[in-house]
């Protein structure tokens, strides 16, 4: 299977799994465990990213820019209106060959995207280095903590113009 055919097939599988995972959550109130993969798929589709090959060390996708490729770690979180405000992102890989980190917030009932936030990898690493938190020592930030470092990139904030 060619790389393009394989990438296309992975997208098809993730598109099919998303409604099943949402239904599973609605029936059991437990996640199916595919949030990260769905978040990567959603980010790639909405932000025109190229997903990195599986098991690529340090990043999940690449954004092509006029200045060159930007390596992106993607973190996903199923999040709802009644979500615990202290929910944490998955472990952010430290000392990674990475330029930026995306947080994809998915509706916990449908796994449809709600928001995508982006922070520079250096800002995230600096925040993780602040002493006083066992979670930060393990490479984890809360959703609100990440948002303080980040900018919402989808949907684009209304600029009033």
C-alpha cells in the first residue's frame, strides 16, 4: 500500500471510529480510548497538517510554511459542559524535536471538535519546568493552564471585522 493510500485508509478508519466512540461514551460514560487518534485526525483535517508516520518521535504532524516545516505535537481531550476544570492533557514529550503543541478539545458526547489551541513548544517546556507540581514534573498541564499559554486557532476568534 502506498503512503498516500495508507494515510487515506487511516483517515477513513478514524472517520468511522469517531461516531462509534461517541456512542460508546454515551452508553457507558467511559471513553473508548481513541481520543488522541481522533484529535490528530481532526487537527490534520481542519488545519491542513500532514500526519507524521506512526511512532515518529517527538511530534505527530507537520505544517508546511514558507519558512519551512513546523513539527507539531497534538494532544486531545474529550471535554464537556460539566467537565472537571482540572482535566489534564496527556504527557507532553520533553526535549522533543517539536516546534508547537496543539490542544484539540472534542465534545465528549460526539467527539466533534469544539476548539483547537496552539502554544509554542518552548513556552510549554518553560511552564513544565516550573517547580511545585507533580503533574508538571510528569509532563502534564491542565486544560486551563495550557490555554493560558496558547492562542485559539480554531474556530478563529471573531476579530470584529
